[in-house]
C-alpha cells in the first residue's frame, strides 16, 4: 500500500460507519455464506470456520439494521432493465448446496424476511458425489484424530508431488486434478467417501430444493463439480458453467440463469464472459472478491462472511473502509484480459 493509501486508511477507519459506507458507494452489497450449524460438520471443520446458529442470527440482525434485503429478481431487473434498488440494498447467497441451508438456515431467513439464493453444485445434488474440497476436509478431520497415520499419508502425497511443511497442509494443497491422491489416502485413515455420503447426506436433495423454491427462495448454478477455474482450460470453464446452468434450468423449470464461481473467478478472461454472459444465456454471475466492481457489469463480486472469527459487523466495517481507500486510489475495479 502506498504512503497516501496508508494515510487515507488511517483517516477513513476513524470515521463513522455510515460515512465509510457512503464513501465506498455500493449500490448493492452481496454477502455470502456456506452454512451455519451448532453441530460439528466434519467435511468443513478444517476448511473454514462454521458459524453457529446464534452467530449467524446475530450477523443477520446486523445486516438488517444497516441494509435493505432484496431478492434475486430485483437484482436481475436492476442489471437488465435499470430498475431502481432501495438504498443500501443487499442480497444474501449461499454456496455449495449444503444440507444446512434447508435446516436451520431457511427457517431463520423466513422468520426475518430475508430472501436468498442458494448456489448448487450439480454433481453434489442428491448426494451423488462428495466434492474434492469436502473430501480434503474429511481427510483432515480423520487425520486430526489419527496422527499416527501421518507417515503413510505423507508417502502417498509425495508420490503425487504434493509437498508442504506438514501433512495437514499437504492435504489442503491437493489440487482438483490430483483428486486420485485423496482416494488413495482415504483407506489409510479409515474414511469411506461413499458411506459418508449415504449416512451423512451433506447436500440438499432435489425435493428439498423444490420445496425451498415454493417458499420463495431462488437457486443458481455453482459448476458441475466445484473446480478452481484458474486451473481449468477456457473450454472446461465454459462447460462447467453452461452445463450446470442447463441442468438446473431443466430440472427446476427456471426462467432465469445465474451462476456463482466455486472458490474464485480470479484470472478468468473476457473471452469466458463473452461466451457465458454475452452469448451463453447466463443472466448474471457472482465472484468472491469482496466489494470490487468487475470489468463485466453482470459479473458481481460478493463478500465472504465466514472468514475467520470476525463477526459480520467487524468484517463489513473493515471491508468498507478498505474499499473506500481503493476508490480514492483508483483501484476499485477488477481488470480482465482476453
């Protein structure tokens, strides 16, 4: 950060929250989560910190105090037709289609009058397969109680060229194209992915999604099997998006098409957006780069609120201050290349 930016940050951080928010000048705020639960969730415990139900409810109370909730159709009308959004509008979204969005999240949202969009990874729907990130999380969970199994696990990872200072970090570093290593490690830790899917049922079902839609919630696609897009070819990026959108439109008779990137949309090119947003029938897509504006007007960036131990109030305050500085220093827009 430049000297000017440092000075600006110190000044803006001392201003009232409303002043910093006005300086950030966001027409639409897009926070997102994955789940909330009072129970231990083995497949996410080592990936990120899961909000308790009370923490999530407190976050919602903060958001409702300072922002006005709007639905997905309001967002699409604003993007496509220039419709007016209420001041301080926010739309809440959830990624991965985890079963917790059905219970306890949906009832809490209904009670507080908050519309939301649930982004579904189509291969996970109906618990057909376990995502590779969730496989990593489950293996880390198993290893945490079986530290004596670390050496054989390390040997498998080494064979696949996966190295890190410790075995837990090595598992975390397994890439989408190295998933075979996870299948080799699982029996070493007494983990059966298929059994876990059958018994735990970590994802929502088709029937649950249909019910959520009758209750006023909206859905979107979150890829076929949750890869990191920066590690895919352009052709595979486009396929993952258009195929997952098509599956959901056909299965749930959707008259809209929205997509949220798994992990991140960093390093995705303008050509991709031309093929999906401009010519591919996708109405809007959603990244995860916080408050930034995107080079493509229908690719909207969201702020992840499960990051660390910070409450929504602490996270939002910090992000709006940072973004106000970005605007002052002309660094508030993500660039894209062909």
